[in-house]
C-alpha cells in the first residue's frame, strides 16, 4: 500500500507513453540543448535512499530549479520539457519539475518481478529510451528548446550494452545491411560525433551533468560540456567525487543506499 501511494504521488507529475519502435532516427525537430543527468543514490528498485533524496533537493536548489543558485540555464532560458524513465529518475527530478510548476514527461520503465525480487528490465529500458529519443528529435514543440533528461546510467552510455546489441543484431542478420538496434542515449543521439563524450557512465558516479548542444541547421549534436555537481549549504555533505572515482563521504551518509 505504501509503495502504491508512493508511485501514485509521483505519477501525478505526468505520464506520456510512446507506442512504436523505429529502426533508426533522423532529426526533424531537434532541441537546441539537452541537460542530461543520472538519478540520485537509490534504495532498491523502487525508490531513492535518504542521500539520493537529498541530492534531488540539492539539484533543484543549486542547478536546475527556478532561481537555482548556480543555474545551468542561460539568461532567460527555461526548460521546455523534463523527461524521466524510472521511479529513481522520477523521484530525482520531481523537486525540479515542482519548482517550475511543470509536469514530467515519463517514459515509464517500472520494476518487474523476477527471481528474488523486482528488477528493471533491460529490454523495457531499451524500448523506452528509443521512444524518448524519437520524441526528442522529432517533436515540433521541443525544436530549438532546452530539455532536461534524467535517465538510468546504463542507458545513457554503456559501451558493452551497445556492443552486445549490435553483435546480436548482426548475428541474426548474418550481414551488416540490417538495421542495428541502438539502445543508449549515447548511440541513439550519435554522441560519438562530438569530441569528449565518455563511452560509458560509471556505476558509482551520480554527480555530473552532460550538456549537449545541437546544430540548428543539421539537427546533429555539435558541442558537449560535462559539469560536476558541487553543493554548498545546506547540501554540502552531498558527495561530489570525480568522474569514475568511488563516491566519498562518511559511510553513515550512505546508510540504506544500494
């Protein structure tokens, strides 16, 4: 019952579910900028731990919310849409959306019963990621705008996941003429065309933003910036480890986190 109430409260933020999968994506109405981040620290498949919830509040206060202290938005700029994919990402971005009085566009990949408990399905995450990218690159209302995208890190960038999917597609096709199922934002948005974008998002890294700019004429990604989350009072204890390094801070702060 508690979990049901938790889900219902968050889902009020807004749900948009896309319906079909396409073999490839061409930008027809690309945004000007995507501000991309991972969810906060988690406590199992359904929710954030206390530290993750603290990071969610800090993100709104310092970087992404209305009147944020170190806002990532340029003067006069506001988010056109805020996207999430899982309960972790929805919980993380909810304080930001609330500050702007905006809904969250939710490509729901919910935990599913399997084996010893509930787990996020790689197939469902892949499907929803493809649906989100289709909308990002083709929705007329998002063209030339700034989007905030909060995602599961394996489906932001994961070299092995992309490689495995491509290998499987080629094994089935027995040649390279068949379309390859791209499944991460890195691959679907063709971020390999921009220098400096990491191939993989490390599992212990929660504290960075990727800012991706798109060329207005071609709709292709054209620039990339990585920004580290660093918070002051009252969120100074939220960890800010370097990219790919273990998350620091006192062990007590991570109590209940998995």
